DNA sequence: ATGGCATGACAATCATGA
C-alpha cells in the first residue's frame, strides 16, 4: 500500500467539512495538512474527523489562519514531537504545526500572504520564511525524512503562473519571494510536483472572481517539499482539481504526494 | 485606477485573502 501525504488550504474548515469528509472517503490519504482552518481549538471538529478515522492535531485562532495535521488512524501510529508555532519566532498568528510519525517529520505551514510588495505584511512574510528556513536547517539534520507541506503563497517559477507578464514582480511572484523559496530548496528539499512530468498550466489556486477557474487563470502556490531521502520514495504528485469544481469550493485545490511503501528503519 | 468573490465578525460594512 502506498503512503499518501496531502496539503489543502480549506479556506474555513467549518464551511469545507462536507468536502473534506467526502474527499477523505474517496481518497483516504494517510497524512493531511490543512491551512486556513479559521477555527479556535475549542471548536475544532475533532469528533467528526475521528468518526471517519482521522486523528487531528491543530493550532488555530479566531477568524484568521489556523493549521492542522490529520493522521489516518488505520495507517499511522502515534505521533511525537508536536510543535505548534515556529520555534524561536514569536508570532500571534497560527501558521505552523509539525509532528513526527512513522519516522517522518511532517511540517505544515501557512505562509503569510504578504498583501503587496514593500508593504509591512511583505516584510513579515519574508521574516517569517527566514525564521522557518533557519529552523528547518536544524530539522533536516535531525530528521532525514522530512516533508514541508502547505500554502507557501509563492509561485516559484513563471510556469506556475497563468500570466507571467501580468504577475511579474507582483506579490506571490516577486524576486525576493522566489529567492526565499529557493533558499528552502537549498536546505536539500525538492519540489515533489516537479519530480514528474506535469501538464502545462497546472495550478493549485484560482481567484473566486472573474470565473478564474474555468478560464484556467491560476497560480501554483501550494507545495510539498521533500528531503532527498523522501524524494527517492516519491512515485507521484498531483493536484486534486476536482475539488475546485464543487459547489462552494475552497479557492485552493489539494496537492497529494504518493510515497512507496514505508519500511520502518531498524532500531 | 478599481473591484470583482468568499469568509468571519458583526449586525452595515469591514479586514483579509492571493
């Protein structure tokens, strides 16, 4: 049985629960990273997810942000080393959660949007990613099998943008953001999606406005980065575009990476 | 040049997203 890792910005877990449950029913991925849950921890739908076989770890806040990692009970054991919030970076915004399961370090991040280049939020975005990069530099040493999944809010290359000329230098596509993305790769991580041949105009986010989805006007800003040890085990990576076609969809589609059968290292 | 659409908080608009 292959082992599947997924990431999905749900844009409100409360609103997207029916979609999430239906999706997990047809595609029972083993580990699911969620962003923009927009729920406080006391109202996280723990029971509804337990009912369909998933154990949840979460770090949320009111109205904005919020991240979670769901573990499929039938396929993974106990998790350890739970981290909520970016270590060493004092941040009231709930944007990071990490845990270790099956020898796998799973880091789920909701990167700041940045709003506009040169804005205060842009500076925060770059600082946040810088702090993440520094923390991961240590993490990849300790955990050779590490996966960074989430909404990066960065389109790494022009081929990840429906209209590169229109987006040139804009937020999500600026040189500094792309450099920050490459700095993450420089830690020894690889973009799982680009390990395989993919269709042109493959995106993970489409604006709700202007019929952007049907017009294929999107960006690829949700990613799964893998250490080389994991990349060797990765046999496929795809975007679950079908979920963007549903009624009341999230503006993001999930990304799924498939790993070949995991062999527990000898202890 | 601006807003479009969606969500949540809050009770008519407003902040935020990307």
